[in-house]
């Protein structure tokens, strides 16, 4: 997504639901940036969790000045 690489992922919980996460990576010159986002919200399906992760990753990568943690 532009100058970022966004990698969405899903993880199955012990109760059979799914959690979403994504990693945002960027390399620029001698520096690099990598941040992993994990969400507490659970989803009934793998596809729903993946869609949420992709959407959140797109929003993060689209922000001109992402918030600092």
C-alpha cells in the first residue's frame, strides 16, 4: 500500500473464534519501521477477521501522520 507493506493475519482463539492483527513495514534508506497491531475484538469467521485486519491496515497505511503509541 504505497510505501508500506501491510501484512494482515488471523489467529484462532481457544473458543473457536478469530482475532485479527496486522503488521506495517517500511524501509527507507538506512532506517526501517515495523509495527504490529493486535486487536481484542473477536470474529465468528476467519474471513471476517481478515477483512477487519485488511481494513485497519489500509487505514493505518493511508494516514499521513500515524498516531504514536
